[in-house]
């Protein structure tokens, strides 16, 4: 403990408010009676921000920096949050990046949402220990219509 902290504690001065919690409601001039009632704000669905970022990049049809993406999306996000989303998409292989001054500019490595879904399916297939079992179970769960479509795509007859 430093001398300043020891002196303050000896004088009865602490950072804790009237409720005994440092930085608590008493510290900031509000009390719990003023707090809005009801549930906490809803969380965004998983992947929503990534989808917005990708949509902005697909619409731009050119590489964008985090700041440019921030201005292009509808969510009110900090530039650092956008930069983190872009970095994570880059790590997943969904985006390529090039140096643009002191920042990076990002470009999608897939053409659209369908290409992204196909990449995710391939990634899941590659995670399986036995590809033939994974594929067999995938195909066995297809609807008749999807099975016909897959056969057509592969050039096979039923």
C-alpha cells in the first residue's frame, strides 16, 4: 500500500461512496430509485455485426479502412470495435487486408452471403475427423428437394 492510500484511509477518506462500493451509484450522483426499471438492453444476435460489416464491404466494391466501414454501417460502433470485427474476420479468412497508410484496408474473400455460407460448410467439413462420415450424415439429413439439387449440381441421376 502506498503512503497516500494509507494516509487517506487513516483520515477516513476512501473512494467508496455511501453504499461502500467504489464507483457505485452514490459516487456518480444517482440513486437506484432513478434507474430505469425493466430488463437490460437486448444483446445483438450472434454474427449480426459481422454481417453488417461484410454487407458494407460487399456494397463498397473496393477495400475499406475501419473508419470507412464505421461510417458505412448502421450500428453506432466505436472505430476500435469495427477494427476488432475486421481483424477477426481477417483471421477467419473471410477478409483480405492491405496496408493503407497507417491502417489496413479490407476486402471480402467471398463474393456474397451464399459464398460465405459455402465457406462455413467447407470449414465444418474440414474439422471432422472422418470426411466421409461427415458428408454421409450431411446428405442423409437433406430434404428430397435438396438431395435432387445436389445430384443435379454433381451431374448425377437418381
